[in-house]
C-alpha cells in the first residue's frame, strides 16, 4: 500500500533534503512559466506578427491594383495536379481595356481551371508585373494565430527542456547527498553488535 503526502517537500522534516526543496520550487516555477508566461509570449509575438502582417498587407494593397480581364489564350491543355484548388494558379494570356489608355494584353497569373473566354481578376504591381493578390484580413489573422501558437509552443518547449535538464542535475545532486550521508551512516550499521 502506498501513501502519498501532499506538500511533503515544503514541510520541515528530517527526511527532507536540500535537493527536495529545490525540486519543489522548480516545479512551482515551471508551472507558473507554462500557465502564465508561455501564453503571454504567444500573445505578444502574435500581436507583433499581426501588426507586421497588417502593415505588409496595407503596403501591398496600395502598391498593387486589380484588373478585370478576359483570358484570351495560353491556358494549358492539362490542369495542374491540384485541380480542386482555385487559387493554385498558372500563367495565361489576358486582355483588358483601361479607360483613356486603350486595350492591354499580357501574360498574368490566373486561377486553375480557367478557360479561354473566362473573366478573371488579375493583380499587377506598380511596374506592371503580374503578382499574387494582397493578403486579406483572414490571411493576416491566420498568420497571426499561427505565429502566436508557434511562439507559445516554442516557449513551453524551452521551459520543459530546461525542466528536464534541471531534473537530471537535481537527480545527480540527490544521489551525491545520499552517498555522502550513507558514508556517515553506513559504518554504524555495519558494526558488529556486542
């Protein structure tokens, strides 16, 4: 039968060693770090990533412009391997008319599954190169949550790794203390009784 006494490392007793006290405080510190600090690190890094991603999205929205065009040629006979994904694009020849500037034709990225004659929205940067659309709010929040979770998980991983190293060192110190005490106690136990 096994009896477990809660908090024995915190109470004064003749069996408690210095390593037991260190282990108790370390366990408390690790619990606080895992419950409080790791989530705060995740939130702080996530908020920083959100502001950075939002700034990038705003910059890309101001630099890029959308054009409503018609696919006039250049679509591949075979679609890409990922047919269900409309965002997996390829390049095709598109044409559009801008008021005051006339008709334009160029090669641009279009969604997979687009056929000749389909109307598509294509994005261009300030130099006229075909680019991906700027990230929307959903993409910014997905980036924020992903970075925040990774940072919080990384912080928790570092805490747990540090705890494992500390446990190994504490075990070595505990064994050293036991050997030292046995060196003092052992000879008295091994003496013949008269």
